[in-house]
């Protein structure tokens, strides 16, 4: 390890989460989380991903770094970290990994909002390990006041888990924030079955000058992530995602 902030963060994750759980227990937790993502996504919004030590550890050690890598690559490709961004607001931040990637790229502060108290606490650890300024709170992302110019607003792997009425109410708020200058980035998995809300959101983003992208990103996985990937029978040598991005009209 070269002692980079990313490497130190991974070392901290592995040290803490494997202190009381075996590798096999974390692997089992990863398989359970993967099943939720693929087969039972309706339970994710209810907090099933963070239900149990094994699943929490798997999410932190495995999906956190993957989300960090994906968002970092997307942000770079979109130019979303160009000068003028001083703050990233990560709505539904999970363990903070995705928002941290954008904040690191931009040299910005990062603030996360997450309904799980455990995940908000983990996000604060993520920011500290990566030497980022900011914080995370346990709260309702739908009640958060959205910033304008100078801010980035991230919703990573969370919009699909919202109730239909909540999701419908959120879209115009995000569009209005972008009109006030905020950069808005939505990241979701590439779905195997149709997702009607994505079509509506993509049309609204593009109509306001934004982008709708699919990503296939070759990746060299960190050691612990690669070991869990193989042990759980997964294959993340190519990272996939789709994104919606608004660069902020007044930026």
C-alpha cells in the first residue's frame, strides 16, 4: 500500500469490520446484500441492507469501495469536479463512499444525509479516514434543503428505493436546484427490467440541458474487494452504472 487516503480508508474498513467477524461471515453477508439488490430491491428502502452485522460489514467493505470507484470515474468523465464546487450534499449517503469520491475530486466539503443511524456514523468515519471536511447526519433526505450555486447534489443508488409519491416530489426540487446553479448527479444500477421513473427523469434532465449516460468501466479492484467478489461468486471486473447529470445553469 502506498499510504494514499484511499488505501488508509480501506485498511480502516478491513481492520474494523473484520475484527469481530470472520471473512466467511462477511462473505455470507455480501451474498445476502447482493440478493437484495438483484431480487428483492423493494426491501432495500426499508433498511434491509443494514439489517445485521454481516450485511453491514459487507456493505461497508465491498459496496462502499465499489460505489466510490464508480462515482469517481463518472465525475471525472462528466467534468463534474471542475472549479467552482465547494460542497457536496450526498442524499441517502449510505456509508459516505460515493459522496466522498466527488468531494475528493473537487477538493470540496461533503455532507451526508442518511436515515440509518449506523450508516451515518460510518459515513463520518469514511470522511475522517479520507481527510475530508464535512459530516453526516441521520435524517430524511426528502426534508433536506437543497443548495444552489457552488454545490453538488448526489443521489447514489437511492432514488429507485423511494416511494413513488416521494420520488415524484423530489424531481422538480432537483431541477430547481440546478437552475440555481447546483450540479446534480443521480447514479443507479443498470436494471435488468424496465424502470418507468428513469425514462421520465431522463427526459426532464435532458430537457434542462443535462445528460443520461450508461457506463461500463473496467476496474482493478482493491484486494479485499476482489477476494470477497470471488468468494461470493460475483464478478465486478467491469463496473456498470447509469447516471443523470445536470451541470447547473447558473454555474
